[in-house]
């Protein structure tokens, strides 16, 4: 009898994507250049140009994979699950959040960048709310469809405000108030 193979390790991000995220977090969108990505990643500029049709495409792919809010698991309650997901807001923006923030303004004028930012924010919020809702349903605390849409909309807006506001820390009381308000009956 053979044992099942272990799950493969997640693939490491392309070095150019990781370099772009680091440079965005450090320098912002206007300080990002293909030459800098090449130097930081060790990937030749010609290879970058072959892999991505533009700097916007490279950056959009880099930020699309950076969820700005993540599910922290089951805490035993819906309010606890949401509060745990927002706990990191007590601190300034992290590296990935800074990269998304750096691109957010330019995304309004560039559809390719907008797609990356929408994925980073929208997909992350959707995944969080789906996971929290599934656990709530299993506990008998089901969120109805309208309430789930409301939580998604409010969290999406608050996440966007945090990103575009450059991530000032959000006090514990404000985060608790947010969770209570979106779950209020």
C-alpha cells in the first residue's frame, strides 16, 4: 500500500512580481520603472518585455495576488471571525497593502491596473465574506443573501478607504464598531 503524496508546495511568485511589489511599497507607482524591476529581480529587461506587454500588465498581475484582507479562521462566532480578519488594521499598511495603495490612484486612469487592484480588494473581500458566511451557516448563525451582500459592500468600501487613506491604524473600538454595525439586525 502506498501513502498519498504530500501536497505540492505553493509555487514561488515570479521574481519580477515580487520585485515589483517591493518597489511599489518602497517608491510608489511613479517611482517604478522596468529597469528597477529587472535590477531587483535579476530578470533581464528583454525577458520582462517578452513576458508582459507593459509595466501596467506586470504590476496588475503582481498586485492582483495580494489580498488586502484575509480570513483568519473560525473564532466561534461571526463577529469574532470578522474582527479577527480586521485585527491587522491596528497597524499601518503592510508591504502588499502599500503596493496596492501605490497603484490605486493610477488605476483610475488605467484599466489594466484597475483590474489588478479590483482583484486585490474585491476578490479578497468576497473570499473573506464567503468563508465567514459558510462558518456562520454551519453554526446556525446564517447570514441571509441580502446581509451577506451588505457585509461585502461595507467591507469593500472600508478596505478601499484604508488603502487609499494610506493605512492609518484603525483603533480597536472603531473596528469593533464596524463589525457590530454590519452584523446588526
